[in-house]
C-alpha cells in the first residue's frame, strides 16, 4: 500500500551540521517573532532545508529556487517524495529574480562562494531595500559578504562557525537596520573574522584561529629563506594578517 503524504513527512530528512545550524537560526527568529510567513531558499540544492523549515514549524511556506534545471528537478522529486508539495514551492530562478520584493520575509543563501553570494545580493537589492532577513553560508570570502552587508545597512546579529568533513564554515544571520542613526562600522578584524564570532566562545572558531596562526607562521618561516621582491611583499602581508589574527585571538580579553 503506497504511503500517504502525511506518512511521507515522517521520513527522516538528511541534514548536515551546516543545514542544522541554518535551521537553528530560523528557529531563533520563530521564537522571537513567531512563525515566518515565507522563506526563500536560494540555491536550494536538494530542498532538505526547505522541507525541514516547514516540518519543524519554522515557516508557513518556502519558495525553493535554483538557477539550474537539474538541481531543481531533484528538489521537486524530494518535495514530492517527502510530501511537502503544498507548502514548498519550486521556481527556476537566478538569485532573487523569480520572487517579488516582500514576498519572502527571510532568505537562505548557502553553499556558494562569497563573491557569488555578494553578486546575488547586489542583483537582489530591491529585496534588501524591502528589509528581507538573511541567513548566509558563504563557502569562501566571508569578509566580502560582511562588507557588503555593512554597505547595505544590515546588522549581523548572529554567526555560527563549524567544521564539517575537514572544512570550516561560517553562517551569518543579518537583519536590515531600520533606524536613521548611523551604525558603528565594523573594523578590519570584525570584517575578516565576524563581529558575533569574536564575541562568542566558540571552540571550533578558536581552533580555526590557532590553525590559521600556525599556517601563517610556517609560511613566514619559509619565506624568510627567500630574498625576492615577491617574497618580501608576501612577508609584509603576512605580518599584517598575523596582527589582525592576534587581535581576534585576544578579542574578549581586552
């Protein structure tokens, strides 16, 4: 006898630690302001986060979007398989293109490079102007993402940092500043390492800082054996990077 949609919903959705961190940030939002009317999952991949949003009661509905037909087709198959057709809609979309400003109150962008993420945010500026909340998981260049958020008067209210399959990942939660007064600007340390992460006692983040320090010092030692213009320039850059890193490591200690 075939399973009904409600029975399908009881199937376990495979969620990575990164996905669970994203959902935890949306859970915070629900606890603070109630169930989210609509979440846009941009670059939805397999739609696991989209479905879990509804399953866990975090959002009334989700619009799962991807720029490629292949991944979107896989997402549609999963949505039908797990029984979420009524609450998770799929749209072929390049970034925010397939939704209207204000249609979604929160957007999730995960699993893409920071520069691509920044481009998607720039192209979706009408949504940022409308004040959409953002959960961002850049695979690289988080500094570029934070810098752009600052330009667009977004406040980073939470960050998470985790290690999965041997790689480090940053998750950023940001909301639009609706006040007219000028916001304090993030300095270079906050832009590079994250204002919320610097305030936290995240053991994985501390582990990352130590590993970065070790790698930089090793490279510095190797470069000290070379006497070229490029090696001297790189040593100078490393000195500056190590100074920023030292500030990050002692951020909560005055």
